C-alpha cells in the first residue's frame, strides 16, 4: 500500500520547507464545508499549507437503502435510486429498471431503448456540467459556470416535461416509460442539441487553454492507471488515467452497441485530464442523443413500454372498466408479481463510473438482498491517501474533480 | 480475441487447485464459484495474476446473510477481467455469529472500504485489514444492521404487519 501511495505523491512538486511548523494543525474539512459540495468530512493534519495526512469520515447522510430495499416491492425501489447520485438520477433509475427487467426477462422495444439512451445521456451531460462548472468555480472563475448551469436548467425542464419532476426524477417504469414523450419534450430535446454546442464551445474556450486554469489543474493529483485500477476506480476519472473502460462500450445495454461514439481517454490522470475527459464525454453524449433522435424517427410512433401486463401498470381507464386490468393493477401495486429465484449483477455507466446492482431474488415481493455498487464510494477512498503531501488548495480541486456526490457515497 | 469461456476459466482454476471447483450457478452467463475461507486469498491471487485470466479489477465485495443455512454468511466478490471482458463471482460461506475471513486488501487497495462496509453491516471480520472500523454507521452502534434478524423499524408498530396485506 505504501508503495503505491508514494507513487501517487511522487508526481507532485516537492517543496523546500524553510519554515517548518513546531506542530501539526488539525483541520476539519467538512462535514459542511463549501468546498466539499456535500456532507462528508476530512480530518486533515496540515503543516502550514501542506497536508501531511488525512482521514475521511463518511456516512453523514447514510439512509440504509439496502435495508429498506429488502422490505419494498421492486417498483418502490426506484425512488431510492433517485437519491443515490442525485445529480444524474435518471441513470440510476434506468439502471434499476434494467436490472429488474433482466431478472423478469423483459425485452424492451427498440424505441423505448432509444428513449432511455436520450434520458441517460442528457443526465450525464447535466452531471458533467455540474462537475466541470464547479471545477471552474473552485479554481476561481464563475464565468463559465453560469451559462452551463442555464443549460442544466434546460435539461431539468426536459425531465419535467417527461416525468413531472426535476431532481429526484423517478423517471420511467419497469418495462418502459410511464407515458410517451410529448411533442414539447421532443422539441425541447432538439432545441437543446442545437443550442448546447455553442455554450460548451464557449466554456471550453474559456478554460481549456487558460493559463491560470492549466497551472492550477495540470499535474495536480496525477494518478497512474495501475494505481487507479488497484483502487477499483471507474468512470471519467479512470479514463483520464488512460484506461478505456466504459460499461457502455464494454458491455452495452439499452442498445448502446448500435451507437457510434468514442470513449475519450486522458494520459496523466490529473485534474486537467479529468476535465478534458468530461468535456469530451459531453460531446459524445450529444452525438448519441442526435443518433437516438434519428433512430426514434424510424421506429413506429407511440410505443413507450413493453407489452408485459404482469409488470407494467394498465392505463387508468381500463382499471376502472375492465376486470383483468383491475387485477393486474392491484397485483402490481401491492408488489405481488412473480419474480424468479435468481441472482444477478447488472451495471450501467453512471456519470461517475460503474453503477452496479447486485440483486438476489428469492421469489418474494422484495429483493432478498440488494447491493448498490456506488462509484463515488469506491472512487473516494483514495482521496485521503492521495492528499498527503498535497497543498490544501490542490486537494480542494482534486475533490471537486473526483465529483463525489454525498448521496452516492453513503447510500 | 476470442471471449474466455466459463468452462476454460474453471479448467484453469481446477488445474491449479486440484479440481475443487464446480460452478454454483451460471445465470445470465456470470460464472459463480464457491470456495472456502482458507483458499480465498490464493484463489483471488491466482485469478488476478494468471496471465490468461487477468481478473485484475475488483468490482465489488459484499455479503449476504442466509439465517436458514448452517453457514449463515456469504461473502461475495465480483471480479472483472477488463482484458477478456468477463466477470466472475466468488462466494465464500462462513459460519458462526462472528465470522472471519482473510482480507483482500493485500491484493487490492480498493478492497479497503468495501470490506469496511461489509464489516459495518454484517459484522464479518476481515483478518489483517489495516483499518477495520465502521464506515457508514455510527461508531458506538452495537448491532450489524443488515443481518436479517435486525428489524427495519420499530417491531411494535402494528400498521405495517404483513398479515394486514394478505401476505
């Protein structure tokens, strides 16, 4: 362990300390600190500006999701997944729906899969906007952040159009969507695809070749691929080290194999590379949304869920007027569906990395065991060891570029 | 490169561990194997370092509580061979109220928090772990909440009893 940490720290500049402190100072970074962007604590031993060691304390918003899941029907767990990475709830929702669909052996119509791709890529963009925008703020510029946040607001408007909610979306159902995208939703998605590139370009122009930004970020917290893999990193921060692991490309789900996209990778694994990787991923997401829109055009209209009456709620008019629909409605709402006794692991590429669902079903109404593989939780554990030897200001932007979301950290 | 088949993974493991492995299940193509706590480190190390298997990526460590089985706890490892694009699941069943298993932190630094989480919720001791403390729950908690005997909420509460819902 010590070997790999010395490897991490060897990438940083060595300071000649002319004024060694008599004793170390204990600094509490968190639990509620503006720089943590969430509720978690780091108790740091600092020598002046330099961090000597640190201990991460997490669990401040632990809500026992795994325990609650063992008592809830499958469809009720979607609302729990909302609150994992709440910057990109739809990806969590879709990941959970797909896990249950895999368990129940439901094949979705192509149009629904493309609709899901649109939603997931939009939320990936929303998440990366937050991360990269905040990274700009933490390094000292608000200018790029504001126009980007306007676009995130627009993405939330699209979500609102589709499902009625903005942040904790609970979007989609097991077997498809709760309703079709309406005309406004489609036109707003098209408007976003048309208008976002200019904003993103401006944002990139503001930061990518900006000397202050580069000096603050390049070479900071550089991680080599071996260390990153040893710490089970995933997502953009792993790809910034040069490992081209992306669940969408390696194990495609929801028809990602039909899409033409690239997996951007970095070379140094430093904060600057993570920024570049996230920016390029936004471009790739835009490409995928465009392709998905074109693919939806070719599919028959009006299909927004699979034909699985056992698991997908019938329309309300039928519930009131039709005996079978009423029975299905009752059974689904009470969670009395026949799930096979199986065990499965399904993962999706969340905005922060591999978001996995390890589900054991004993045939009952709730999972026997459900475990969330939360990328933030696993990515964040390197933070304290990698901070030792770092300047406090570097540690702040390092945290910001890891994009640790407290909800996903604690589950 | 041809995808590594589950049969060839088992064949390689069995040639190293004298034919001890049989697939527990293979649902959805994900090979699940069972081994004992004496062997687990050797098995993980073999899977990680073998030149052809290359299960170098530790996806997850967690546990499951089966109160009805003689060996109540199962520690579950998910490994991923990024080179071959294959996943594997290893289960180790443990007995007793205070089960113990060697730590995987000697192989992966990333196992540190995964094992702390598993300890926190199931009370499984990872022998040799550098810092085995609770991670999400408060330090002075006395129970291991993901064990099945631990109720979700106040057990005296009557309005959520299953029999009111015909279950």
